[in-house]
């Protein structure tokens, strides 16, 4: 019991350190890009900032996702809700309540007609359906109002609000392709079990860069939903690697 409590405590500490690092990195890069970057004079830095913010925006969503499963601070529901809501607000102003209800339905009915994340259509139509599921009038007004207010505050730098909006959009594509479409699409091969999910069998660095391991270890996530993103590689057995 003592060893189990120790492992749980270590996991929680690592969760909070990584969560804090992603939050801090996103906020620092966001401020630098929106308020201080001279994009025309430094186009390569602008591209790097855009790519960095996109990846960190994926990280914000993954933090919120782990919080939905109670995996950020195990045994502390209020802390998970607070962290998840903050992550979704920074990412794109999404509703915590809507996402957690839909995501739990996804886990109960993965890859079926009752799965809100699943669609029997081509990739583009599936993505549009995926976005429509989570982006409603509430999100439209919140995002629209935020962009307008931000642009007014920025003054002559108003186009730089794109360093918030564009990474959020690109992150949604990245999350969809690597975290939903590749793991759950029907490609003529049978899924391993009732979760109707597969892992995309890429190297761990690629798995981390594409979707914080939720592509490379998506089936493992469905098997172990309370395991945080950084521990997903440890859930695959030596036989699974063979």
C-alpha cells in the first residue's frame, strides 16, 4: 500500500509539473508572438512561433482531456475541473460541461453511431462533423468577442491576434487526424476489441509530437483511461511491442 501511495504521489507531482510547464510555455510564447514579435522582419521566427503554439495548444486540450478522466490530480475532482476549464479557456473558450459529456459518451460508444466523435464519412466531412459537435453558438460568441476585444487592445498590431486563433484551428486538425481519425477510422481491418480503436504504431518522439501519445497509444488510452498522457507508453506490454 505504501509503494502504491508513493507511486500515486510521484505521478501527481509529475502531472502538475508537466501541466504547469505546458501552461507556462503556451502563455510565454503567446505573449511574445502576439505582443512583441515583428513577423515581417523575422518570418522564420513567426513560423516557429506558429508551430510551437499549435503544438502547445494540442497540449492544452490534452490536459483538459486528462482532467476529464480525473488523471491530472487523482482523487481531487475540483482540481481537475479547475485545471481542465482553464486549459479549454486558453485553447479556444470551449465549454467544459459539453466536452466532458461528449467525451464520456465517446468512451462508452466508441466507433458506433452513438459516438459523438465518430462519423461514417470521408476525412473532410468527418472533421467538419467533429468541429460542429464541439463548436456551437456559445463558442462562436465567446471566440468572436475575445478576438474583437483583443484586436482593439492590440491596436495597430491587431493582425497578431492570429497567433491565438490560427494555432487553435491547426491544433483542432492535428487532434482530429492523430487522435480521432487515424485511431477510429474503418479501414477494412478488424479492431482488436469493443473499443473500436487502434494505436498508430509510430516512434515515441513522433507520438509525442503529433498528439501527446494519443495517436501512438490510442487503444491503450481506451484500455486505461485514467493513465495520464506521459505514462501511456508504459501501458504497452513487451508482447504488444512485438
